[in-house]
C-alpha cells in the first residue's frame, strides 16, 4: 500500500457488468501504448454495491490484468462516496477519474488527460464533443452559473478529470453529490485548471443512473458550495454584513420618522414597527455570526486532530470505514 505509482485510473462502477470487461481491456491497451505496466500504473475499480454481477466479473478479471485493483462497497453509497473511497486508496502521483459506462473511451482519453497534466496543470477537465442528450441545455445553464460564481473557464464541469495527487489530498470531506464540484473546490484553492476536448460515446449497455431531476438540485447545490467556500472560514462577514445592513436601514428609518414627527407631527406606526423588527433582526444576525465563528474555530481544531489521527493510523495500519470491505484484493505486482 505504500508503493508509489506514476498513474492511477479511478473508476466507480454500479451495475456495469456488461461494460466492465471492455473497460478493463481498453485501459490495458492505453497503458500498453503509454509504456506503463503494473509496477507504475493501476486501475482502481470501486464497485458501489452492484447487484448485477459486477463484483464477480471484476474479481475474475484480476487474474488476467495484474494492474487491476477492486474495492467493494457492501451497499450502494453513491458516486461521491465511491470517489472518496478511491481518492484515499489510489497510489498514483497522477489520478484520472473515468466512468464505467464507456461514454468515455479509456484508450484515447487516458493519453489526452495525462498529456494535459504533463503540461503543468494541476487539474484537467474533459470537454465532451459530439454529445447528444436531452439534458444538454439544462446542463449548459449549470455550467454557466458555475463559471460566473467560481471564475472557471472550462466548458464541462461534470465529466472525466485528471488530478495531481496534491489536489485530491487537499480536498475537504465530500458531502452527498459533491463529486460535481471538484473543479469548483480546486479553483477556489488556487490550483491551475486546464481543459482538453474528448469524444463522447453513447452508452453501449446498461442504463444511466442520473436523470434530469438531478439538474435543478445541482443548481441549488452549486450555490451552497459557493456559500460554504466563500464564508465557511469567515461567517461573520456574511451574517455580520446582513446584520449591519438591517441596523443601518432601521436607524435611517427612525431618523426619517423623527424628522416627520418634528416637522408635521405625523406618526407612521406600521413603519415604526417594521424598523423595530429590522433592528431586532440585525442584532440576531450579529449573534448568529458570533456563534458561527465559534463553531468554525472548534471545527478547525477538530480537523487538525483528525489530520493527526489519520497520520497516526497511516503509520500503524490501513484506515477502515463502515460500508467498505477493507480486505482489499490486490493482484501481485
């Protein structure tokens, strides 16, 4: 587990029994063309609780392909959890994320991603060419919002990717469906992001696990990610700013009411009550900001303790996680 590899290809798979054999064969051909063998390259397949025989097929392929490693989730945990598992266990200095459905061709896309990474980029995103799907328009809206909020210049946020190892080691704990925001997080941390056009291929077998219903959710999630990345370390800037705005608006309203009373002896009781509500809301927002700062401070201390604990576990043995089979099946090198 401590051996260093040049390249790791990470592929999460759920119910892809008909695609896995061809996928592994294409990865093998890509490695052969690049002059990579099992001593410097690996394919890590994360079986995310498949029920169609993906597990058995993947295990049977290990004998023919020594670069193949297989990790099993006992139940379906989702793509984000599968990526998190893979990111912890990959051993390569360069890590490529590909799907198991063969919409991306490993034989052509692995060299493309590696070539772009070797130009000096920290992260490389694939840009699908020839894509023909019903959700293409809505996906374009999502990509446009992402570019505006995060300053990203890539066209396709949710496709194949390549990373330098330090990028995945710098990722925060990924929440549900945050696999869509890896580029956003990397851009926020200042990593250099590149893009390479890749061909899109229609799925040959099986069915997609992601429908149109996830697109609106993704639009909401990208706003949440932007908020957390922008204000998670300084929540008072957000809550204090809102509170200050409410107090200023309340104060100006009271000044206007006072001038109105002095000049015309006129009262505006509804406006008076509204201004009082604004003042109370402003004070409460300031209080929330202070509490959030305390939470962030404690969270940073806990994160440091977790980092030290992980380092200790790495010295003492492999880290375990509920729902993941820790007796990893690795072919002899």
